[in-house]
């Protein structure tokens, strides 16, 4: 492998964080594929955008799921009983990470969400 495909990396990071919250299924994978395909076109128009695609793909997937009334990723670190999500910061920049939308606390790097505890 001599070529590095930034979108394959973005795809892997987003799938990892979907998986951490138990959201990998045929539908969400196809949502990710659609977002990656759109960003591939975008990147072909603006190659300097390669540094930003990880965070952008994550936000695209988040928006697509939100349109289906699915919140991802959920914040599990707060005592706040109201369900709230994490968001990507910076929105357009290198080294994107998830921050709690309520407290602003940095939770994890993109691709670094820990699996949810499963309770029974
Ligand atoms: Zn929170």
C-alpha cells in the first residue's frame, strides 16, 4: 500500500465510534458509505480538505442519523439525566475530538469512544 486514502481512515474512525455505541447495522453502515462517497467528491474539488475529512464525515453521519431521530454519540459521562449527545470539535480542523454538548468536556478523540457498558 503506497497510497493513503484519507476517507478510508475517516470511515474506520466513524465505524469504530458507531460500534462503541452498538449502532453498527446494515443501515448505519450504508449511511457511512453515503457520507464517505459525498466527501470523496468534495475532496476531489478541494484536496487541501484532506486534513478535515475525519471530523466532517463524523458530522455528516451524525446529521444523517439525527434526521432519523437517532442521537449519536450519546454522552455517558455526565450526571445530567437529560439525554444529550457529543459533538465534534473543531468542526473544521485537524485532530477532531468529541466534546459533551452540555458540559463542553472533552470526551475522546474521534475513533476513541469507549464501548458502552451493557447493563442487564
Ligand atoms: Zn455530557
